[in-house]
């Protein structure tokens, strides 16, 4: 079976969040499967050097009467061929989606060109299945159906809140027939919604955890699309994400100073000591709580900020690393220097994040909503106990009660009291060093890879053939 896997970010070429990790780990696991010939495609952003890629083919895509030239490049690595779409509008900007917190105003055209290029490449490669991810690829599902191409599409929703919504003029710019502009089509409160193209026109629909697949059918988590998702619920399956366990492996990780495994947790403590030395935080005997997160409302930063004083009144250290919204950045930064046991590092830093996972005793993930979340898996792999809100993929992967895999502290209501109670349970767990260590060891021995998830995707692929 020939498959083309399309995503706007694939690690290590481009990353803004978990989509990149998953696009890489899932596609590599699937590519290794018997009977699957999988290649993948993503944009060539300006920061991906052309000289490292091989020119493949030139093509033209027609959108709204305008011809856009695209050049495909390719790279073979880790057993998978990755194609890169190079087009002036897509490739010449500094960022992927925007700059300085502002989305590019022509993202409709940029990702319209990307979607059309995906379809062109799928034809060139003669694939029978196209696996599309998130709104940036979503229009490809519609283009395939419009052109009556014999290619099946599977569309994966990683985060329903990001929909790619544009002014109605996008329709003519992209040459999309206005007959699709209605509430069961692309229309969304008078605008054009790209995500709806993926949900509406795909042959199979997935989201990244069983719980989230249910939640997005409710008004509370449906981001205005719950009715539309319910309309297409027959096509929908929730498949839990996994991580690349080779990349996230404390035994082999070159980004951390002291490598370790479950039999050598003293070396984890050495990582903690080294990590704290490089920050204003003191005393490695105190439990270290870490948060590694995009600075977005989704991630529960309000709850952390609201509870900060109570958290920091305890003998703990709290380290937050993140990038995103200017207002969260300011609110977090305002606490630097105010408490001796709190530090916020603003920025996106892959190496620092690995060092923080290795140093952490606990990982805070109090999300308002979480389609799947990857930081809980990475934390558990590095022997840090996750403290999570029971929602979406966090609910499916972290259990406070007896469980074979995925032990952590779990709370449910999105409220300060519930969060602080969970925090108190975390402190009690840490004091019970035998139990804490048993949870660490249990988690570190778990399989959080895509082994099972990839099988579920594969079964879906097969069901479409
Ligand atoms: P989301 O995709 O919603 O941001 P996930 O938990 O699925 O959340 O994935 C987040 C990924 O991004 C993880 O690999 C995490 O380690 C990484 N990450 C998040 N913030 C940072 C940061 N500031 N620096 C480095 N890595 C980060
Ligand atoms: C999104 C979600 C996150 C998920 C990731 C990968 O960014 O916010 O929960 O883990 O996609 O699927």
C-alpha cells in the first residue's frame, strides 16, 4: 500500500509543538511496517536549507485562475523519504505560520498552495492513501474529492481549536466552488473554515486520544464544531499518540549531562543538581516541579498562576519553560526574582527541555483541555511523575489508582482547590520514597511508543483500501 503522510511540521525539520513529534514518530513507525510504502511531505520553510535536499520535480498548481509554481525536494533519512514543498509564498517567510505572535495574513493562500501541492505529489507518486494532519493540510481532502481522484484520505485532528479560519474571499482566491459554502460545508460564522474541509471530505477521521474523540463531540470541548463533528462521528476513531522512545531515552540522550535508567536513578539526581546550578534555584533536596509548555490558554497556566503563592509556600522548586502568548510570558516573568523557589525561562529550547525532563521530580500538566499531550509520556520515560488534569489524552494515559502503566497524580475539576489537593498528594508521594520510586520504575519500564497506535492506524488504512 502506497501512502503519503502530510504534515505542516515534522521533527527535526520544523517544530512548534507535539504535531511535529507525532508526525515524525508515527510516520517512521508506519514506514517500517510490512506492506506499507510510506513517504511524507511538508513545506520547505526558509530555515530548512535547500542545499541539504535533493531537487525532485517541478509542478504547477492552479488556484482561483492563478498558476503557482512549486518545486519538490526530497531527503531520505531514518528509512523514510520526506518531500518538501517549495513555493515562494510558503517558503520565503521567516516563520511557519506567523511572526511576533501574528499569523501571516495570507495563510489561506500559503496553505492552499501546500494542500494543492500535496495532491499533486500524491498523483506523481501514485499513492492510494493520503494521511492528512490538521487544518494546514485539510483542503487536500476536498481537492481530491472535487477532482474525483482515486485516492483515499485519512484526516487526523491534533487540536480542534486551531481551525484555519479565513475571510470569505479565500474561496475565490483558492478557486473553491461557492456551492461548498454552507453550514454543512466550509462555512463557519460567515467565514471559511479549512478544518471543516478535512472533517467533511475525508474518508476516515481520527483524533489523538479516545477521550478527546468523545470530548470534541460536546459543546464544552467542540470549539464551535461539535455539531459538525457529530455529523461525521461515524468516520471518527480516537487513537492514542505515542512518542519516539529512541529520541526520548534517558539512557542514550546526548542532550543531558548524566545518562541513566530505572536501575541508576542516582544519575537522575545528578542531572537535577546540575540543572539547578544553571538556574537561580537552590537546594536539590527539594522536590522539583517542572512545566514544559506552549504558553497558551489550553495548558492551564491560569491555574498555576492563581495557585503560585500556595505552591511556592511549600519546600519545593518550580521551573517553567515555555514560549507563546505575550500576556502569560509577562505574568510568569513578573514572578522571577519575587520567589527564590520559582524560575520561568522564556523560549523554545529543545536541549533545555530534555535537561528539564531529566531533572524533574514532577511534571505539571494542568491543562484545560488536552487532545493527547506528549509531555506526560516523556516525563514518565525520564522518571518524572506527571501531575495532570483528567482530560483528553491525559485522562487516557495517566492513572493515580492502580494501573499497569502510567502512574501519576490526577485531578479533575479545573479549579484551584482540586489542583492544590493534587499538589499535596504529590508531596505526600514524594515523602513516601519507596512508593515514589516504585512509580518511577514502573513508568520507566512502560511502552509509550507508537507500536500499538501505528497498528490501529494501519487497520484503518487497510479498511479504506
Ligand atoms: P502541544 O502540541 O499542545 O504543544 P504536546 O504535549 O503534544 O503539546 O507536545 C509538546 C512538545 O513540545 C513536547 O515535545 C515538548 O517537550 C515540547 N515543548 C513544549 N514547549 C517547549 C519549549 N519551550 N522548549 C522545548 N520544547 C518544548
Ligand atoms: C496538539 C495537541 C496535543 C497533542 C499534539 C500531537 O498540539 O495540543 O495535545 O499531543 O497535537 O497530537
